[in-house]
C-alpha cells in the first residue's frame, strides 16, 4: 500500500535562519514517529511560496515568518508582501492547508489579533527553536485533519467481532455464507460489506437522526473542510437533501423561485412542502439541444417582482458544467430577504482547487447540497447538506431531516462520506490538478480526430446568457458527434459493445463525458483509441433527429401539492385515430410529466395543459421510442396523463 507523503513549507527571507529552521525540523521528523511521511522545505520569498502552493499537491502545512521581507534593488530591505497578505492568499487558494506563524514573543498580542482572523491554525515563538515540539504540534494537526472518526469507530467495532442478537437479519453475512443458493452473492460483495452493515442497536456508532458521538464529529470535520457552519450527512442522495431544506424554509403557499430545469427532486420538494413555485425558464442552446442557466436578467427581475419569496434555488454547475456567476445573484436575493439554496450535486469537489472556486457557500449561499458520490469517493446515495444560514432553525431542520431519513441507515454510506471528506482534504488538490490535466488532454486528443469536436464555453452558451459571466467546469466534456456518421444511439452502442466504454449522457448530437478524481490516463488512452477508430471508418453522415423544443411554461392554476393529491382521472394522449387528444387541452395536470433527456418538466401538478403541450408530448411518444417519459401512465398500451376532474378543479377554485 502506498504511504502518505506530506510536505510542510517554511517561509523566511533570512537564508541562514531558514536553513537552520528546515534542518532542525527535518532532524526532528527523522528521529520521532513520522507515519505521515512529513518533510520540510523552505523558500525566502512570497512569490516562491505561492509557486510551491500551486505546484505541490502533497503540501499539508505552511509555516510563515511574520517578518516577511525581500531585498530590493537598492540593497535595503523593502516590504514585498506582509505575512498577513500571504496568509490571505494561501487561505483563498488552498483553504485545506494548515497555516502557522513564527513570531517574536514580545509581539504576540499584536500579531495574533491580526492573523487569527485569517484562519491561522497556530503560532510558534521565534526565540525558542524547539524543533521537536514544533514538529509534534504540526504532525498532530495534520493527523487530526486526517482522522475519520466514524470510519475508525466502525472498523473498531467490526474487529471486536461481537455476537449479534440484533438487526440486520443476515447477521454479518452468516445467513448467506455457505448457502448453496446465495453464497456467490456473499463472495462477490466481500465479507466486510456484511460485517459493517450494522444497525442503531450499536450505541458506539452513534445515531444519524440525533448524532452526539462519532457521526457528529465526522459532520463537524466535514463542515470545516467544505467551509460551512453546519454539515449533515444524507444517505438518500441530494434528492432527499433538497426536500429537507424546502420543508424547513417553506410553509404551504409561500413562494419559491426555481429554475424550471432543476432536478426533479426539486419539483417533488415543491409538492411535499406545499410551496407556491415561480418557474423560471432556462436559456436554450438550440443547436445542441442543451439547456443552460436562467438568464441573469430574468433572475433579477424575478427577485424584484417576487420580493415576498422565501427562497431561490439554482443548479450550479449544471449537468453540462455551466456555472452561474453567483455572488451578484445571491446578493440581490439577500437584499430582499430571500434565502438562497444552490444544488451543487455535480460540483461537490470545487472547494479543493482554486480553478473551480468560488463555491456556492463562498459566494454567500445559505444552503448547498452536494452529491458526494457523484464527484468524490463516497458510495452512491451518499450526499451532504451544508448550512451557512444565519437564521438556521436547527430543531425544525432536524425534524424534517428525520422525516426523510431511515431509522436504519446504511453505515457504509456514512463511512464513505467520512473517508471522502478525508481524501478531499488531504489530497484533493493533487487529484483535481491531475483531473484538470487529463481534461485538457482529452480535449486535445478528441479534437485531433478531426471528426469529433469538444464543445467549449462559447459553443455551449445559449445566446441569452452570453454576457452573464457564466463559466465552464472543464471536468464535464461535451462532444459534438454530428460528423461521425452515427446517430447518438448507435454511437453509444458501439462505444459500449465494441470498446467497453460507458458515457454519462447524450443529446441528439452530443455525448457528455464526466471526468473525476478516479479518471486515469489509461482510460483517456482507450477513449481516444475508440474515437479515432470510429473516425477512420468514414461513415457517411446520417440525419440526426433533434428533440423539439420544450413549450414555454403556461400557467399554474393551483398549488402543485393541492393538484397532486387530487384523485384525478386518466385521459389518453391520443384519440381513436391515433391523433393527439384535443380533450386534454384546457385541463389541469395532476402529475409531473418529464421527458428525459433533457429532464425538464413539461407539466407540473396544477399547470394548465394546452394544445401545444399535448402535441409536443404526442410527437415525442410517436418518434422517440427510447426516450423516458416520467409521469406518463400506461393503461394497457395506451399512454395517459392524469388530470383533475372538473369537480376537483371547481372545489380547488372555491378553496382559493
């Protein structure tokens, strides 16, 4: 197993003093216990320090002398950057790195007051030169950051090998081990999957519903790592995380501003909370069938017009990697007293590399939800809720959280969140630097095929948001496949069956690749080989059938929750002659209808159904056989939509 490598940078402009410090600290590291592989190196200028900070992914701590000067051209000492300025630059660029200051004892009060407001972790006296003591403190601090309190406790309990007289029923796999029928499942999954699958009957593993022990510790460490005041582990994905926040912030009938292109869990959250949604249409790139952010102008107008809204939720970055310019949007919402929730499901790694920042929390968001399983090393369904809301109502949040959380959570998911946080803090910068290099390599290799082309920001941006300060996450790579001679369905099939490659998503003329900290150069090489082989086959271009544009949002006649909980009736999409059913026009939808792709609701409960919507759905059902149509009910082989009965609509009308 690979051993950790940890470097600590010492910054002091006095060459002799720097050399003595580095020599003394390295001697201490050699003679004392050093499980983290700590070594010390030094530089004499702030410029060199920032270069090391950018280049060294194994850097875990920085030791800054508070009298940071450099020699000027006139041979007199000339201030180039104060220790305070350097610390600010370090914490902005690499917030996970520990920062310590070396100070003169008589200046303790002045220096400490100024620097500890800048996330400094500690300080040492210059006069003492207690290298062994300094090393022990630095080593302990890094080890503390590398702790995984829940995972460590889980391992400890498993190694105890207690007899189980409690749930779960497989009892550490005993019910499967040796079975002539299901032993293969036990062997395939591995014994520790079952050993670690425990229950709330084990007090030393804490409770996700009311954490007071190791889960609470792990969540506190995650909050510090991701820049939150509070962090909560969610074991049913960001889908549940969004719903919990909605039910905390929104009472029935209160307004919510939301991107119509939000994840469907947001629309489900509208139903559960009883909110009054104000839907904002996403900008559309018609050439590629890609939906981008809501135009900034539309957001500002909605915030101004609906100043009584309780919350605003946006997705940043989008599935295709488009990032909002969040600070001005969040500031505008906060000026009206509107809480801001950012769905960062696809952007949970951003805190750990300056190329991706600012994160939603750094931009001022009150809540951020992240799918730690999508882009970091947690198991599927493992997510985090980060809270920076100054008016956070913890009791109400906890009640809503517990309403959605199982009383028997999967402990492996919780452990994976603990471990995912540790990896992000200890080596996230290094891994993300590698991912960025590979993303650039992928772009160059794909473009070199002369048939496939990677779409850059200018290609992806819809016209309506070209001047909105939108940025692109380079780890999402969208490829224009229109010149290769394949339909997107046939290309995906060829990649899967001939080259063992599975891609993330597609539109009628694009494929999207997701690069993560698990992407390797060998995978990049195999992808390039596959695309180059297909490019050389020289197939004649085929006509690519574009999905028609989603109709604009019509009108919300009733709250989604009220419409959803009506019994309703099923009306076929087509009449007896296989034409779209005109009887649907003018009715009120009782369900959410979502064609995927693109995954945007065409109808939500309570929305007025128009003829153009019926024709749009009918066209999709006729021509796009492989498209998923969530919310369509099939009575036998007849696709139907659930709508309100006339008397139900009349009753709701009277109620309101």
